[in-house]
C-alpha cells in the first residue's frame, strides 16, 4: 500500500516546515510528498528546496489560485493508490499513516475515505470528549486538513470543484462520493493537530464564500424535494424568525 501526501501552501514557512517534518517522521513512510505552493513570498519555496529536496514542489505562477484548484493540481500529480489530504499547518503524530492504512484493510471496499479527529487550539473540552467526536462511524463529510482517500475514487468523482475556490468544497466532494454509494469513515483513533484556532472566523470574504458555496453545494447535489424540505425547516426555525421577523 503506497500513499501520496498532497499539501497546498501559501506563506506559512514555519508551519509548513513542521508539517513536512511530521510527515517524514511517519512509522510507515509516505511514498510521495507533493507541495503545491501558491507563489509564497515568505521564503517557503527556498526552504523546501534546501531542506526537503525529496518533496515534489509545484510552484503556481501567482497567488490567485484557490485552495481547490491548488489541491486538484496536487491530486492530478499524485501517483499512488491512496492520497493524504493535508493542510500546511497540521502536525501528524508518527503513527498517522500506518494506522489509517491499517484501518482501510479492515474496511469494506465501499469505504472511500478515512477522516481523522482534528484537534485545534481553543477546542472546548466538552467537544473533544463528546461521544459524537470520539465514536467511529460513517459520516456525511470530512475534514479537509487531515483525511486519506483512495485515488481511484477521487479520480472517479472528479476532484474538488474549483469554482468553490475555498470553503464548503469538502462537503461538495463528500456528497459526490456518497452519491456513488461510497462511504466516508470518521476514525477518531487517529488525531490530526491543526494550528488554526477552533471555530469559524468570518471575514467578509469568508462569509461570502461560506454562504454562496453552501447554497451551491445543495443545488448541485440534493434532489429538489430535499431542498424544499430544508427551506421549509429553515423558515420554521426560531433563529430564522428572530432574524427576519
């Protein structure tokens, strides 16, 4: 079983170096590491070339590429049967690859992806210790900073929709995976340490992409009767009444 790691990056030199070191420390070695750099200006590119010559570095011509398109370029370059989808600011425990690939062996062929338990600064103890967070189960989406997918399935569903640019792209890809009768497994035995603080941090740009892309994802992937049910549910909710009445 061979695995490629795909990491998009932009101006996170310190975080990326720590991420790459954690990938290289794996007890089961990664066969290929691909970094797709969005034309960083902080020395990231030079750092990779000097310290990580084994990394397959793809430098994009400018920083206007969205996360979806950068990842797609990495996916299309990957050569092996499994692909680890990582953020440039994650740190992996040494067992990360070994435990995930071992889990795939025990899963049915229909399991296309394994998504890990993500730990971020500021996460409430109640969330980290909740039954839902710590129960192995099949789920409807996945964490884009720390998951592994079968390349065969990823090729079949067609990667991320680059029109999403950023945000909600995982939910869209997950819907397409599920619509082809594959499954996504939440596997909390394996943890991913993500340096981004817990919670949604809305700028005007982020809010735009979240709202637009959620609507787009629903229209793309859900049958009309389900969309109508969601709209009716939203109209009846107390939150909606508080906002619009």
